[in-house]
């Protein structure tokens, strides 16, 4: 029996083991590796599929959402049946990947990653992968990476453009060195600007390749700078590699504001109103006119000098100039948070 299992594994990874970058020793190292993937959307599906098929020993899949019909254009692990039944993305992905490679230990976690559970869900990972849809979660992962020395790979894709960067704490610039967490007010999201499926596929593939190399080479690997990919024109631009910025609030000054909660917005369920209110993590005024221009293409929007109201996916959202948001029609904080992230990037 053991002989048959060894032969099956040898056949499964034959084309991978023959690579001089991997070999038999590298395949064993992959089998002993632990990876956490946060977000099983367009990027996450591609990363999860390649890592599971590559033979990573343990793969934790974290996602708060369920499969919807609108996901199927680009999220390659899901089917029409998953959307019809409203299967959680993490669980649907686990079942699909288990069928592809039953030797991998797959864990589905149906939850929102927040500061209250970040250490529990991310600890023990050799690499963390980003498949999320919002920057608050990415900056939270970045903080955890700095606090624990865990490498991670950032990725994002909107329209036909994608970016990614490998972050090695103490060796490369962290996400906060590269990007400001302050919202621009009218940043595009996949919902407002669309997304080309192959663009996400390219970014996710680059992330998966970087993760495999990171697992094999560890801190001896020196990644290059961030990549910017334009799938429609077929261009890939590699930006210069940069070292950690000593003035960076996160990796330079060790102020881990997202992990420690000082930049987390407050969420309150409004009793009797079937509504959830979000207070922003910073008091940067929101440009309601810019938001109106974006959301008016997607639903009914009304604005006066005091607030903006938008009707989207059966829910009403009220936005105020000070950044406060109320989501009506639900008392589920995860559902409310998902709507805010989907339509209002940078909140």
C-alpha cells in the first residue's frame, strides 16, 4: 500500500520535481510547508489551485463570503451549483481542491479576518497570501507580518491592471512603505470599475510562483520590487526594489495600528433599525460628489448637503461627509462590512 502511495505521489509531481529549482528535496519541503490564504476570490482561487496542486502540505483558506453568480466570470474554483446554494467560498474551494489533490491538508475558515482573530488565524504560517478585496485587511496582514516576521505576498487587481509585491519583514519595503492607508475617496473597486478575469489570473499566478519560491528558499531569496501588470496591452513593469523605510509608521516605527486596533473603525449594530453603522478609522472627509459619480452607474443615488444615499443589492447605504456609513437592511456585521468593502474601497 505504501509503495502504491509513493508511486502515485511520484507521478503527481513528476513535472515539478524535474525542475532544477525544486527537485526531490524541494518537493519534500513543500510538503512540510504551511500557507494561509486570506480571500478566496479571483486572485485567491488561482493561488489556492496552484499551491494545492503543487503539494503544499497545509493550506488554510480564509474567506467571509458566499459564492454568487457574479463571481463565476473570474473565480475559477466555483460552479453554478455553488452560487445557487450559497456555499461559503472557503468551503467550496476546499471541496474542489480536495478532489484535485487529496494529499493536502485543507482547512476552510468561514470568517472575517479582523484584529480580534488575526493572531489565531495567521500564526504558524510559513507564508501568507493576499486574495482580499480591501486595504484594511491588507494593512492588518502587513502589521502581523512585521510583528511575527512572517513573509507575505500582496496582490490586487481592478479593471485590466494588477499589482503585486513580496514582503519580507526587515528586508523589503512593507505595504505601508509603498502605500498610504488614507482613502482617496473615489478609488475604483471591481464592482465599480469591473475586472478582466485573465488579469486576475496573471496576478494570482505570479503570487503563487512567488510563494513557492519563498517556501523553498526562505529568507535567502531577495525578491525584486513590485510588479505592475496591464493585461489588455500585455505589459509587465517591474519597479525598483526598495528597503524598509525607517520613517514608515509600521515597519520603521513599529506602530502596528491595524493589528493593535488604533486605526480600526468602530462598528455598531443599530438596535431596532435593522442597520449597521461604521465609524471610520481616521477623520479624513469623504468626497460625496466623487462617490455619487461612481455609484450612480450601479444603483439609485441621492445626495444633499448632509449625506448621500445609495440603493445597492437590496440594501440602502447612507454616507456622511465625516466618513461615517450606515448600511440598512441587515444586522449581520459581516454582510454589512462586505457591502462597504465592495463599493467603497478605502473606507
